[in-house]
C-alpha cells in the first residue's frame, strides 16, 4: 500500500465553519494530528485506511481513504448522545453508564434567552426541576425546587456546585454567560455524595474551559426592551366608578349609622363624591409606576488551548433596568479558568471569577402588602399622579381614605443601593501516583462583600404613615468567607470484563460571616444621604459561622459495560447540630442494566437502546441557621433608678438533640432509544420518605418561648418524570423536539404531637400543614355569599359581628356559629404536574426555536384582595365591589357584602374568594436567528437573532403572574400573591460573533 | 482539622453554656424578669380601662386596623384578639424567666452570699406571683408552670383551677415577703420591696374577698414610710418616680436604648403631634383610652384631680377628615368655641418637653399609696369597721380638695369608696378589675353600654352583652391550637 499525503478541512455541519482542534487519527495506528485554527489538517495515510475524526461535543466520524488525497469532513454535533459526558458528583460519566436520575442541559442551547439569572434559563428544561419566576425583581426572581416540596421551612433550594465547589452565597451572582453546562442531580443515588446538603437535589454547574488545540474569540450580545402586559393588571375602579362607590358608601352610613360629616357637621355625602360624573378615568396608578425598560448584555470570551495549557477568559457586562421606575441592576463579571498539564501525570488548575453587582432599589420595599406597587393600586384615582406644575401631590387619599403617600413620588425618591462583590476562586493539583491511581487536592474560596445603603428623605412616607418624616438612613453590610479543602484519591481497575472505579475523599468547609448595621436618624435636611450627616447614630456588629467536616467514598463497577453498580457513602459532621448528634452518615446504592446489550435483545435500529436502573439512598438537610442547638441568652434590659440596668435572659430555646433531616429515597428509571437513537425516552419514578424534618415550630406562649427548632414529623413525597427528546428531521430541515413532564405529590404522615403548623393567627397566616394532608395547604374561611335579607340572617349561622347584608362564611364545624374554628383547607399550592416543550428547527442558515412551559393543578391565594376587597371606604378596590348589598330591596349580586361599620372585617379574613387556579402555559421564548457564513476577514462566523421572552402567558389566574410565590422558599407559606413585582415580556435582538 | 472544629458557639451573644455562673449573672437574670412587666403595661389599658366605663376610643373610620382594640371595649372580642394574646405571652415570659432563675439557683456550683440569695429569691418569687395574679384575673385558671421549660413536651400543661393558681400566688408572695428588703424611702429604685409584696398580697386577698387577711398587710404598709404628695398631679411627675407615694411602678426611660414608653402617643388623637407634644410626628396609633362623658360626669365639683387627669386638645378637621390639633387647654369649666373640635385625652402621663418622637420616660403606676389607703378603707368597711375606714378614705379626699366623708353605714360607704377608687385611680388600669371584683360589672357596664350605643351609630347591636363569661378573657386561640390539653373558657 502506498502512503500518501492527505489534506482536508473539518467543518461543523451546523454553521459550516472550520473546527479547530479536531483529533484526526488513522484507525489502528499511532498516526494522528489535530486540525489547525481554520479546521485544516494534513497527515499521511494509505488508500483503504480509515480516518477517525473526534471532537468533544460532536459525533465521531469515520472516513475511508479512497483515490482522492483530499478528505473534507463535516461533523455533526451530538444530541442526546449516549456517549456524551455528563458531570456528576465528584467526577463525570458517560450518559449510558449513569445509574441515577441526572439530567444534563447544555448552556449553548439556552443562549437566546436574555436572563439575569441562571434559573430563567433552566425553566421547563429538566423533568422534576420546577423553576418558577416568583417575582419580576431584576436578579431576584427565580425559585428552584427539585422534585416538589422537599422541605418545610429549611429551604427548598438545591445545592449549587460550581466546578466542584458547593457555593454558599447568592446563586444569582453567577454569570449565566460563563456556564458551559448544568447537571441536575435528582435522586439520592446521584446526590448522596453531597450528604447533609443533598436533600433538595444538586445542580452542578460547569463553567467554560478552553479546548486543546483551539483558540477562539467570541463576542455575544443582546439588547432588549421589557414591557408589562395588559393581561393580569389589577381590575380596580377608575375615578368615576370609585366616586360612585364612595357616594353610595356615605349614603349608607347616613342611612344606617346616623353618620355626620365631622368637617361640616352635616349628614350629607362629602363633596369629593357628590358628583361622580365629573371624573373620567382618573389616575391609573399601576400604570404610572411602570415603564418600558431596556435589558442588555455584552460578553467577550477569549480561550486558547494547547497540549499543556488551557486558558479561558471572559468578561461580561449585564444591565437590566426594572419595569418599575427607578429600579434596576448591573453586573460586571470576569472569569478566568486555567489548566496546566506539564506532564501526563501532573495537572494544575487555577480559576478565579470576580463579580460585582449593583442593585439600584431592587432590594427596597417595592412589592408586598401596601408597599409601593400595591399602595399605588389602592390610591385614589381621583388624585392626579402629578400636579399641573409637575410637582407631586404628597397625599393620594380622597375624603375619608387611609393615609396614603404618593407612591409614584416614593418610588422616584427611593434611594436604596446594594453593591455586592463576590469572588469565587479555586486551585487544584492532580497527580498520577501509580498507573490509574490519582490524587487530587483542591482549595476553594467563596468570598463576598455586600454593602447596602438606604436613605429616606424628609418626603419619605409609607401606607399609614405618609410624609413628611424625619430623614433617616440605614447601612447594612456584611462580608463572608467560605473556604473548602478537598482531597480525593481515585483508582481505576480493569480486569477482563470487570471495570472498577474507586473514589475516596476528605473535605472540610468553614464559613464565617461578619455583619454590621448602622442606623442614622435626624438629618438636618435631605442633602447628605450618608449617616455622617445624622444627629443620632446607632450601630451594631456581629458574626456567625458554621463548619462541616466530611469523608466520602464511591465504588463504581461494571461488567462488560452492561451491568452497572454504584455505591456511595458520605459522613458529615456539622457545627449546627447538638452535641449528641453532630454526625450523620449518608449511604446510597444504585444499579443499571443495559438490556439492549444482551444477546437475547433483538438487534434493531427501531429499538436501539434500553436501560433500566434503580437506586436507593439517604440524604440530609442542615439548612437551619447557625447556633439553634443552643439556648441563647439575650439582652433584656430594664430601668432602675432611671438608669439602664443590664438584664440577660434566655430568649430563644435551643434544642440539644437537633439533628439532620434525613430523606430515604428510591428511584427507578428507564431509558429507551428508538430509531437509531433519534428518539430518546427517559422515565423516572421516585419515592421519598423524609424523617425529622427541620422546622421552627411554634410552641405555646405558656412555655415562655414562642418557637423551637425541631426535627418534626414524617413526610412522604413521590412522583413521576418523563422526558422525550426527538430528532424529528435530519435533512435540509433539522428539527429537534424536547418534551418533559413531571408529577409530584406529598403527604404529611406525622407531626410533633400531630399539632398542625400555621393557620392560627387572625391575619397573614394563610397556610396550614396538617397530618394526612399536603405541606402548606391554603387555609381560611369558605365564603358563602351574603345574608340577603332578615329571614336568611335569622335562619343561618352567624359571626359575632354579622348583620343582614354582611359576609356569610360556611359553618364548617357545624356548631351553629361562625368563628375561627370554621377555617378550613382551601387548596394545594403545589402543581399536580409541570411540563416543558422545546422545539428547534434549522434550515440552511436559519434557526428557529420555541419553548413553552407550564404547570397544572396548583392554587394561588391572592392575599392582596384584603386590600382590593376592603369595604371600609378607605382604598380603591375591585370593580366587582360595586355589586354590594345596599338594602333588602337592593341586595346586589348576593356575593358582595355591605359596607356597614364594624361588620367588614370578616370579609377581609383569608377566604375562598381569594383562591384561584394557578394553571398556566407560558411561551417562554421564541427566537429566530440567521448565521452568516461568508463573513469579512478576521471573523469566523456571525449569527444574529431576534427573541421574545415571556411571549404570552395563558392562564385563568386573574393576577399578573401565575408563577407567583411570595414566601419564596418557605413551603409552609406557599402559594401567596402579595402583589409582587410584575414579570415583563422582553423583546430582544442579539448577536453571536466568532473571531 | 482540630477536634473542636465542629463546636461553634455564637460569639455575639451569651448562651446558656456561659451564663448562670456567678451571682452577677443571676442578678442580671432578675433584671430580665422585670422586663415583661412592660410588655403587659404597654397594652393593659385596652383590657383594663377601655373595657370599663372610664374609657372608650376615638373611632377611626380611615383605618380599621384597630378593630381588635375596639372589640375589647365593646365586648365583641374573641380568642384571636392580639392584645389578649400579647398580655398572656408577656405574663408567661415573666414567669418563664423567674422559673429559670429559681431552677438554676438550685444547681449552682459556686457560693452565693445569703443576703444576695435572699434578695434574688424574694424578688423572683414576687414577680412570679405578680405575673400569675395578672393571668388569673384576666384568664381564670391557667397552666401553672413552676419550672423551666427546656423541651417541647414540657410546654403543654393543662389548665389548673383558679384556686390552685391563687394558692401558688399566695405561697410565692408569702415567701417573697420574708425575703425582700423593706423600702428605702423617700426614693426607691423601682425594684420589688416589702411594700409592693404586702400591698399586692393584700390585693390578692381582697380579690378572694378575704378582707380580714388583707388588713394587717395593708396596715403594715402604712408604717413603711409612704405618704401622699400634697398635690395629686405630683404623684405622676417624672421627677417623683419611685418616690414616697409609689409602691410599685413599671419603669421606663427615654432615649435610644429601647427603654422608652409611648403611652401618650396612644392616648392623643391621630395626626401630627407637633402642637400637642412639641415634636413633629405623624401619630397613626392614637385615639385609644378616650375619656368618656360618663367618667367626666362622675367628678364631684371642684375635684382637683379632674384637671390633672384629663385634658382637652382643640383642633379642626381638614378637608380629608384628618384631625389637625392646634393646642391643649384645661378641662376645668371648658366649653368648646364654635368651629373648634375638642377632644379629650389623658393628662396623667403627659409631661413635656420631650426630646424624641414617640419616646417618653413616663412610668406606669401599678400601686400608689393612695390605692393602699383606699384598699384599707374598703377592707375595714367590709369587715364591719366602717368608722375606722373613714380616716384612710378622707386622706385621699382631702388631698383632692373635697369634703371629708362621714357616712359610717357600710352599705352607703361601699359605693362611696368604689367611686373614690374610680376617680383617684382613673386610667391606672383598675376600673375594670374593680368592677369585676366588686360584682358591679354587669349592672354598671350594661347601663353604660346602652348609653354608648345610643351615642355612637357605628357600634353593633350585639355589643355590650356583658355576662359573667366576659369577666375573664379567652385563652388565646394560638395556645389552644398548639396545646390540645387546653380547654377554652366557657362562653368563648
């Protein structure tokens, strides 16, 4: 055979650009090379030789050398490929070998999504991962939940691990542009190596690394505008309607209560409301507070790799102005990932990623009950937002209304800035001690410094306390350090068909946070916003810390690549737990069987792969705050002889027996591929039993304390997850579809003394967790119309304040009277199922994608209706309140009570009127792009795209955001809408340019 | 890692691991046991004065958030009332702190001087008895916690009977009487003294209608050096705190160290306070404990106490029905000029100038010496010694500028003493409890309710249904939910 010189070019089938760094080998020989920066290669081979082209992220390609000395190859990028490498706990594994429930998401697929937070990118992508945009506050909106409600009050957020480092601070300070891939670990077998922090699942984030033999410069940018849709805005009265309502309100007070206007002493409707026809629409306060706001991002990544050095550096600037005026955030991030391989036995790495974020007013009191947004909605539409001369009217209540400041003025005046500096850094060294025996040591640090300064000027006011006020300022700052040292030994052993993989490790983590608060008050004027200008200054400093020390190990075994077993164990000790129970051990085991490898399995392209797997393990949760195991002695000062006397008392009751919350989880999974792996189906069933859930339970006041941190009760959670990925078309038109759906449910099996949690207070206590029911169900009265006439009133159960025409609640306990004992369960705040559907279509240089996600079966309690259905004549309210009871002859629609003084409170208690279905289907993202292949010199490729985010929300929920959950992470108070920051639609244009 | 890597204790706060190790620690713990007196005093007027015929409220139609307070006045309150829960919690916080001290005192490993131990035990037991006396009169038989709660299972005791609670109160006060120091008049610190213990124990006996047991205790108080100020208003002045007329009062001081009181801001009308307190502050939590016409009519002509007890704030309503105060004037012979809105307010706790907004140093009186004199007069009258009662009664009347009473018919003297208590102790949180103690609550407040409902159109027909069940307040709903061993008081 005659050797000849072969040349050629390797391109990507997607964008036809040259692929640098592709490994080209003559099969069965040592001959090989890598492609250069333009994708070109040269090597020597003979006719009939087989050339293999391999490149990370692309399908292996083989070409036989023929007559021609030119072999050009186009590589196809992988989709749902079994060979794909997935990052798992303390290592990585081929997808086909994984025995736990792990879903990988490539960040590349998500680049069209303009997002401040990584959570916005993951919504609807992973079965079993519920990512909701609970609020539209820039940079603070997302909540994660792996496999439903996992915990009571100790947090549902999964552990986030960035490049092997479990992070301690705000996950949203991680720049989404730096991320290469996510691995979502869901079952105990996958997460158990993270032991005491694994109960809520783990999200492993891998940041971008350079590729050997490839130098790239990428520039990615987008610019968009955000607007709040009309759908879901509050349905409150306009000026004419409100004046009409108020006119009737005073007519009724005159008629039924002998009311006289204290200003005039006359029994007549106040002048503001005598002639409603003079008012038109009036002021739409909600609209006044909103604006159209830009969002923009600029990201430059330079990466270069050789055999010995891999270096990737990126710089990102992100800015999102809020759709609420005078709010927004900016973030500057830098990341440098470097790896050195001086010899095949030794490897070092240094990574550093500083982030600096500026939050302008997004940490202020913008939303929530009677804060700026809701405060504006209940303000009088009769009052203009601005006076004719452009100044602000400082009060926005009409006659007899609650004392309300001008919330537009308050928003415009707001001065609340938070600057956060975060540095994630780590260094590692890895050495091959013997063949296949490797030792790796890493040192990681997570440093943060957060500085928040707010100033309330003399015009500052809140609902109930409008300005002017005495200027005041608060400065909060804290800095934390978290260091983590890990030492890991791994060993690979292959004996015939038996493959072993051993891992043993030791780690110690220490977290320390110092924090300070300084209050300044009595400023001479509004000119100095710093506390230096205050006449009175008070301040305090403190610190908190926790430590965790752990040992862990793993054995992976496979036989002939078709029988797979993995066993993990971790032992954690934590400073957070009582003396008697500092240590916890978390074992897990899982196994997989690739049935399609068996000889009895019919070889067929139609059914190309079948694996079943199952796992069982124990994980823990230690999110309880620091020092709760100890009873704390707090300052309880008093006065003797007119001077301060130092007093000290036990003010919080510790629990020396406090220990881990442990979950035992079983997972059974099925993976199937059809039609030459073009359709890939994964199904998982899980069942989790959590024991000793950590919760700050209320205890009777008679104890001298109000609560104690406790390991309470037993909870069962279970669910099904299904995902289908399909390569529908592969020709000219390429079309991929991904669909996933997950069903989650839970049940409370027992509680401490079976005492229910929550639902005991009169106001703002709208959930109850009780035995036999789901965690955090909505709780309150059942509204049953009004007593339309005397006969209804006389014959039906009544509240102490009831009268003809007032609200009637259902007498649930049947004792003939209505009181707090008639509160009952009003709905489950958790969805029955959630789903996501993603489609990508490519034709020539065009690409198009649409992603949709939604959930079904959850209930939302709109607690703002305590304001919008307030019948005391003090707020602007819902239009429907016009149909109220006025007299037996004019009873309204029978659903809205009268306004009689001292009878309206019952209607303001949490009740079934406030509960709505939270079903929704949201078109998350639609984007269309075009890739230019013939580009000017110095450019490799360029793509531009247009994207619409939050394109449309299909829901029956009348509020703005069906994903709302204002208590965020606290499952025992889930499902409430306190009128949170609206979630906008974003239309953006972007570009990805390679140099 | 070092062995103690996982042993972390808070550095910014004491904890049980490093406290209760010295006499000073225990003395600081005793200070902490006084603090809950304030939690109760801050809100007690809603339950003890506003529920009576002395006080109503300035109806605020613009903010119905105070409905719970109004319902206490109108006899429409239920077990979810925030005030009754706060008082219950405050009393038990105090009890818990005394229990911790008494339990841990048993286990000390250092030597404590006898005198120190006596004083600590005496003050602590007196405070525990005081808190239980407050509980039993307001909630009836309550769970009797006499030891520190260290785990949840100990927190769920059932109710004891009122008799059992009273027995414990008497035992604790009797111990305290043997241990605490005598008052060091003329000026006291504000701590528990023999004077306080004897007075309150006598009050306990009077509540149980054991007047004969109260008499020697009260007589002992008259020999401890206490006396009346020449002028009634002097008893409330800040410069006379804890002085010769003061048996026990809840302590406050102004400033930014968290020890201030805010009573006057609860009692004046809502709105800017500049023309009332001299400090511009937007008071949104005022208008409570509003003196009633019924009380005003009860003052005898020329009673000097009227001007010292009640004042008038003049002002107008603006177009938004916000009250704009203009000035304070005396109530004596007051007639409102036309075009002026006059509102009454309690003047006893009003001593400007003030330095900070919503921040005063006014103490709250629990027992004054004039109360001891009236208690003694009542006990003597109830035990057939009416003539002996007169000098004590008349000391109080004389100071008020009123003629001495000469009646010695016990049945006639009884309402005279009761009336004197109403006026002398107005707005000191005695009226409601006195009405209940003397079996007058139903007739007096039913009649008062009829008048009040006629006066104010906003009061519901169901209001002022005064029954024996309403003599105590309900056990807070939260407690019933968290402790299934509890049974609600009948009628709630």
